[in-house]
């Protein structure tokens, strides 16, 4: 494990998919930002604003953002735990927190720190304005000085609003805000509402949801359900409510 080089703030972003690319571009407006992705095809787009570098070098930076798929997180930490720099702060951006924070505790060395975060925005919702969006932050294990630097950057530079929750509080809320919304959006897409020739304003709003959720991968959608401990409970509650209302209609029509 390497020793800290200096106190200069440098960011690295591991994973430059849709969100990682967007996040890397946002960070690079303020501090030197380095990027890596297993897909070399990402390099050309990223080099417009950040430094494309090796995974080894990206893991030596002071603040390291992991914007990789949730299902890859555990193995990534296990495989690279000895390559992080002493004193580095690892920040995930995943939409679930209970399993991710458990993996951090289990696999990161004691002298490598972490902060769990979840930006409640993305390339679609924040494409015109990043300021005033919300980022949820859970300080897992981090020196106060480093935590203050990170929070100060989020608030003062990016103009984000900070929300602090426990991991369980976060995941339960996201089971409604993300899992359920994506479930509904994909169901409506399967129903074919995007192809209707006429939409009143209420249906048009539902169609907006479909457009947003279908921009995300099926892989991400399934990860919501695989790793959020509250996902199935909320989905089953919704299906129960749906059947209740359907039963009411059946009674009236019989």
C-alpha cells in the first residue's frame, strides 16, 4: 500500500458509464480528475475534460469515487483492497447503502477511509442544472477534516443539498423512490403507452417517467431488487394495493 503523496486535492472516478461520465465531467470543473473504466472505448469521451489513467494510478488519489455497477462493488473491493493509498477516501455513488457499507467495513484496510453517498440526480435530471440537487451522504469511517473537505466541495462548489440518513433509512426510502418508480415505468413501457397517438397531461407525465427509467439499463434495474433489502417488501405492497383496487372494480362489474 502506498503512502500519501501530498495534500493536493485530486479526484478519481472508477467507472465511466452514463453516470460516471456525467460525474467525472462535473468534478473536473474544479479539481484535477482522473478516470478509468474497463471499457477502453470510454476513453475518447472522458479525455475531453479529465485525465484517462490506469486503474493502479486512479487508486492512489485522495478522493476516489466508485461509479461501478452495484453487483461489481464487492468483488472490486476484495480484489483491490491492497492497492488503495493509505489515507484515501473511497466514496460510492450507489443507490443502495446497507450492503455497500457492509462491504466497505469488511474489505477496506483500516487506514483507508470511506463515505457512502447517493446523488439523487443523474445525467437526465441534472443535465441543465446540477446546483440545488440533493445528495445523500452517510459518513461511514472518515477523518473529520476529510469529511469537511468533501462536504464543503459538494455544497460550495457543486451547490448540492446534503441529506444525512442511516443506511437502512436510505434504502427503505429508495425502495419507493427508485425501485417502485422503475417497476412502474418498465411496466408502462411494456404496456406500450409511449406509442399512443394522444396523451392527456396526466398520462404524459407517466410517459416522462417511462422515458427516464428506460434510459437506465436492465442490469441497474435488477440490481435495485437484488441488493436493496426493502425492495421486495415495497413491490409486494404495491401489488397488493393493485389487486385490492382491481377487486373493487370486479365487484362493481359483477
